[in-house]
């Protein structure tokens, strides 16, 4: 898709003013005037090398955030397990002394490619499965080399791209799998996988996907008997597949079509088995390199997905199974709009919810460490109604509530105080609240909770009374994640230890279990923050709290840079990057874009509709990355060529490796 850079910026600007999603963007970062104008000759490549900071590194946990799907791969539109490009990236992490590979969720995807709006907590993204492995004997030689996809890489993939590329080959491999001898090792592995997961999630997942192939993936639009299939199966004490067969025959007299749907149940189980098998091999690769995988536990699931269909009584739904209220977030200083995410709310008063929570936690913590998305929502939950009655009696529904006042809505920043509900007092049958449960599950898995849970709480952003109580009792059990510090260095940080600002770099001392970030998947990159603070005149900072002067003072005191050096934005970004690793904190998290000195991010908060309107606010080809969809060029870590739209990044990659080795060897 070719989009003019300026048009992409303008459209994104419009979208971000009207669409609400997970966001901590400072409104100052529109950058129309500071970047689009007069920057037609901007370099695609910005190396990262470090010098000038004398302190030795002392941060024991060092994680790099990057989703595997952004890697290039052989015969795949997105990154995948057990691929030479993935192997090279793992080697890069190991050489760079990284202790953690931090990813976003690996859950099965919907059309929007958003892993935070997944169908459920158990089913995984099958498109990360490496088809090349299926030609090997340990996979039963299920595919021939000649049957593999063409080795073509595209920058921005869609779900349709992935379906066209991999689904027919999954089907062919499954047909051959069924013909393998029953004593074949692969058949035995599959039986073990099926036995372990069938009742927990695999039966409902595969049935849901099979029905979706016939009626669409919004189960609330299915025939009523299929909407109620899980409950009817449980009441009758009959396997789900058998009840589905009977229901489909009642709905459809074409027995061949019914058989086709039932066959898909087994196919979808097989696909999840392949993911599980390759994921375990991938995880072993990491452990052999002393790297820990960290995945996300998203705050909610899609109302249209399998988890809600299979577990209706653990969600707050009306008689038509629509969410009564949905998840979201109140306006914040950095994003003064109500965010409505649309997830149905869990019913904390249902014991079945607590069973679901514990089972899903146990499965996930056995697979990786966990980053708990929007952790404040576990304490003070935003419950946003689907309807709102105005004082004049007008009933507003859904997005109508937050429409502009002149159009009859309540405004984008409208939020009622009583929509915030305290959850920390909710307990299960054992008297455990959510935090007790997290701690127990980790310990039962043989892990230390203070090492395996990272909270996206951003510290004082959640400073409610409930949050303070949580920190007092459980702070030692969880790693608390701060906003990227560059987001706040340019603010008024003259009041040391002023906890009203989570980004204040002087708030780091004497804090327990803190993780600091150079960046994340939502926010502008480190280099973009630096450019913004150094390139913009002071008059743009109307409140006087954000200013180049404050940032330059930080550069002099903390980075030991002189006035001449501070004219070099690239140098400042390099020194600021290294500074993070000299702080007395538990963990530093960086991103691939910050390591390589680039300007993109994989997600644009405030943009939601899949591949539509997902552009960065930088008018450079390298920044034209779509939502979870951009793939780096093959060999990007060792390619020397720095020109063109797909440059190599050997130099900055090697410089990062050398710096980390100098600090930690």
C-alpha cells in the first residue's frame, strides 16, 4: 500500500483525535511543524554507539521488547519459530547480554491483527508456526519442499496474506498426519497434547473456529442453539463435538458440509499442536542461551471470541450476551480522552471466573514470565456503560456517548467518577484476592513472583488509595514498570522524589522492584523524544514544565555532555540510552527501535481498525510501519548497506553488543 508521507501523517492525526485506545502519548508529539516541514532529505539510518558516561552498568535484568512477527523469515510473511532469522536474533540477544526477550501476546489473532483483542487466553497465533519444519522427519515429513510457499517477504502483511500462505498447507499437512502410523512419535506427541488441553480449552477453541468457518466469527450472530452449545453439551454430559454434529444436521441437511465442519475441528487442534511443539523448542533455545521469555497477559478478551462463548457466566453480559459494560481507561494527562477498549468485564463474584483465572495463569506462567497489561485495571477498574442517559432523557449508545458535544455526545473526555470500581477486595473461595492468586501460582510453578511478574502500572499514574495499599503489601512481589523516562526528563524535575510524575528520572532511588524503559510498543522511540526536546523552541512548551532547558540541564548533570555535544541529537540519544543501564533498578527494558536508533513503533495507540490508518508521525519511509505488521529486511542485523528503504543495521547492532559486553563482562 503506497501512501504519501504527508497524507499518512494527516490521516493519523485525524484518527488519533477521534478514536480511543491504549495510549500514553503526549499531545506535544504531533510533530507536524517540527518534522514534516523541511526534512525531505532525512537519513533512513541512525546508528547507536555510546561514549562519555563513566558509570559501570549494574542492572541485572535487561530485556529487549520486540514481537517475533516483526522479524523476517524464510517462506513466511511474518517472523516464526525455529527460523534462521529468529535464530540470529536470539544470538544477537545473547551476545548483547540481554536476559529477557519481552514480547506482546502470542494469542490467536482477529482481523485487526491486535494481540490485545484476542479471541481467548489459550489459543495461540498459528501463523508463527514454521512450515519449513514440516518437511523434516521428526515432523513426519508432512510437507514436501516443493509444496512450501515462495520465499517472498512483504513489509506489511494482513491476516488474509497469512491465511492464503499457510492455511492450505496446514490442511495438506494434517491430511498426511492422519495417515501416519498410530505408533509414530508425532502421533504420540499429539495425543499427549490433546489429553492435556482438551477439557481446559482445546475442545471449545476448535469447535468455535469450526463453527466460525460456517457462520462467521461473532458467535452472538450464530443460530441460538449454537450460541448455547457449550452449556448444552455440559448439561447433557455429551462431548461437544457430538452435540455440534447433531445440531448442525438439524440446521443443515447437507451431511457432507457438516462432515467438513467437523473435520475442521481436528485440523484446528492439529494446528495448535504444531504451535505448542515449536513453541517449546523455541523456548528451549532461549533457555539454552540464558534468556527468559516474557509474554503479555492482556487485560481482556474480545466479546466475539471463544472465551466468552465458552464461559458466558464469568462475564457481565445481558440477556442477548452483549457486554453490559466494557473495559477502558479514564482520561489521562498524556491522553485526555476516555479510552474504550470494548472487552466484556469479568464477573469477580463468580467462582467460575476465579477457576478460569487460575487455570489460565498456571498455563501461561509455565510458558513464560508475564507482563500484566494495564495493571491498574486489576485494582481500580474502569467500567464504561454501553448506554448513557443524558439529563434531557436522550439515550446514547456506544460511541455516541463520547461524540463531540455539538453532535449530541458528551465529549471525548467525558467520564463519570462512579465508573471506577475498586476490585482489590474481591476474593475467591479461599479468601485470596487477585494478587494473592498471582503470588501463589508463581510459587507453585517454582518461580519467584518478584522475578516473573512485570506490572504495566507506570507507578504513580495509579496512585489511588487502593494502589497505595497494594504497593504497601505486595510491592516486593511484583516488578513495577515506569513510563519511558525520556517522556519526563524534559519536565520540571526540580522537586526530587516528587512521586506525582512517574517519568521523573530522580524518582528511581530507593524504590523496590522497578523496571525502567527506554521505550515500549506504544510510545514514540527514544530518538524521537530526544529530537522533540532538542529541536523545538521553548515557546512551544506553554506550561513551562516541558522545556529544552530542563532536558539540557539533565544532559549536563547526568550524561556529562557539554554544550557542543548537545547539538548532536544522535550523540545525546546514544548517551541517554546507556544512562538507563547505570541506574540502581531491578530491570531495564529497551526496544529494537531504540537499539538501532530508529523512529518507528509497532503499535499506534488511538488507531484500531487493523491495517487501516496505522501510520507513524514521521515523514520517512523507515517510519511507515503498520500495526503489528512491518517486517525487517532479511539479514538486517548483519547487512552493512545503510541506504535505501530497507537498510542494513550491522553497525548499530554491533555497537550495542559491544557496549553491553563492555558493561557486563
